């Protein structure tokens, strides 16, 4: 963290591990689907194909992010920027609350916006915004997975700027 500004970039080795894990699940999905002989779970071939699609997409996203430069998350006096949502920085005046959502020890920062319609997603994450909203209760889920940033440093920066009323 430079001064109080927090910036997280893609971490190639973390993303490579995520891509490797996704590849393992794709292989498992292919086994279940019966691509290498009889299915290891007859009658569940559709689950195998679902795994292939889901983890295949996740692996592709992880590999693409390895070569992606620039900040993934930036928290500054201007607001919060999350590249996986849009190229727009959300100003502090539009963030009415920040909460934390945790699932299996993975934490996400949840932004609650005054006027969510003013900050639509231009990325893939926006396609599942309704499901995320139902699950987390917030408008924008900010994840640091696959970055070099720490959750604690991000929350420290958020607390700093929210306290300042920037």
C-alpha cells in the first residue's frame, strides 16, 4: 500500500495455481462425462459436462488475467475501482455501506451503492450480478482472489477513506 492508496495487481503464480486447479476439475469432469471410457458415475454425465464448462471458463479467465497488466483493485481518495466490474471508479459519495461476505474462508468486500443503476457492470461479473446480490445482499462483490493484495490492507484503506468522508 502506497501511503493510504491500496492497489492490487494480478499475481501470476496465484493465477497459475487457480488455472491448474481448474484444469484438474475439467479432467475430473471429463472422467465423469465418460470421455475416457465408461463414466465413473453412470447417470451423472451431465454433472461432468457442467464441471467442464464451469471450470473450463474459470481456467480461461485465470490464464487471461496472468497477462493482464494494471490494477485489478484500487482504493483511493477517488473511490473504489474494480476491473472485473467495469473501468469506472465508484466515488465514495455513492458508496453507502461496505460489508464483508465470507465463504469457506474466502472473503469478499461487498459494496452497497446509493444508486446501483449508475454503475452498471461492463464485464462478465455483471452477468451474474443478480445472483451475487441475492447471495451477498450487496451491489458489487470485490474479490482479491488471484491478486497480490491482502484483504486486510484493502479494508484498512476503505476504513481510512470512509472515516475521512472523501
